[in-house]
C-alpha cells in the first residue's frame, strides 16, 4: 500500500510509515509479523488500523514507539518518518524524546500498564519530570490538572490514590492523562475501550475527540471494533496477516468496500438493520501461518471469490479513486470475477 498520495510530499506529513517489516524469533521458527506495512497520518487526523487479533496491528505501532524487544524481535526493513525525520531505531528526534514527548500511547489494559505501587498522580507526574524538567511539586500540580482535563472527579483526591482504587473507565482516563502529559504530536490508542461497557466506552471516545480538537494532535487508533472506527476515524487501514489489504477514508472503507476481507468484517459485525438481524456471518477458516507465509494472497483460503492466481502470487495494490486502494487480484483489469458487493474502479 502507498503511504501517501503521489502528489503529496511525505516530508510535509506528520508521520509517514513505509514498507515496515518486523520479525520475531521463536522456538518454532521465525514469525513474519508485519510484512510491508505503509500508512500516513497528519496533524488533527485520526487513522484507524483494524483487523482481527494477531494481524500485526499492535506490533506495527510498537515498532514506531521502539517497544519491540530485541531479541526476539527485530525490524528488518522499512522507515517511519516524523515530520520528515527517520525515527525507527532512534530515541530522539529534533532534540526531543520520541516516546512520551513526541508520541504518547494508551495501552490495551491500563491495570497491567500502571505501576501498582505508585499513586496515579506520581505516575502522571513522572514523564513531566523526565521529559519537561518539572520539579516534583509542579509536576504533581500539573498531574491534577490533567486528571481534571480527563474528566476525573475530585482530581486532587484521586491523584493520591493507587490504581486498584480506580474503576476500569477511570483507569483509562488516567492513562489518557498520562499519555497527554507532555503534549505529544501523536496519540497511539491500542484498543482503548476493550473490556469497558458501552456507556464508558462512549465517554472515553468522546474525551479523545474533545482533546484532539483542543490540541490538534493526530490519533492512531488500533481496534477490531468497526463501530469505534465509524465513530472516530478519518482514514482506515485494514490489516490481514501482517499486511494492509485496504486503505482509504472511513466512508470509502465502510460504504465502498473494495477487499473481500473488509466485506467479511462488515458482515460479521452486529447491526440494527432489520434485514440482517438474523444473518451474522463469521469468516470461515483461520489466518495463514506466518512462520511460512503463503506465496499468494493470505486471505485466499477464506475468500469466496478466490481465483487460481490468488494462491500463486501476491496481489498488486490497485488504486480505485482518491486515496482509496485495495490489494486484491479481483481489481486486475483481466479479472473475470467482479462481485457486485465490492467497489471497482469503474463503479460510481
């Protein structure tokens, strides 16, 4: 997939990732977890990276953050440029720490991401002291302000409490406060609403959007929840088996789906549509073994539209319109199969 449109200078974008490849050595062999991922995000935008568990979403953003343990993991190819400066394998850019100062991250499970022996306020204050040079007193005062900004009631009292004294929703708010403490340019949110009930989930998403409007930060949202994507995202990258198989605006991906896997995700999602209330369709089969990735399309064994070439060769990227593209042989000009449920270049 192309990281940026042809007429856009990558150096002008906030973050550009191109051809990222990541492997892990295990007792069973080498897992090719990320296989040539490309995307971009600009200031004030929200990019959602979606796909089922194990497709490489979290590994992709952890690579950008420098959180891949080496060994067993290693980045074998690709680049990630922040305002035109390479950041893969580096801890600073332009004199600023990348992790924490330039890019903040909300992890999937706040209870296991926070230190149980430190108060919430001290944990939020710590990056301010490390990255911004605040005194302990000023950092704690700022931590209280950030908790207030994150809509935590009685922030001064809560700042002196420990993680076990917070509910799941409040812990996630505290994680947001911590991630935003150094005013990062990019906020990475890895499954930020997992295990939260629907009401709290909506509050967390509203908070993220409100803070984005106030700060102008970009958000990279990692999720398998298409409802969250529809609510939050400007652009969407659909990942499968370590690759981006469809990329475009949220409207393109949802309403003009161009890859069979995207269509399968939509059909497996609960809906309020009366015509489909009794037709949840799971995607049959399993993802491919990334110890030995297939020669052709990884989705081929599960695809209802698969052709012989799909199992023989990796599909090409096909530009459809605007910034919308799909990696699928169905879009090749010589393809004889053109399902009505998928968007094609000549469709309107």
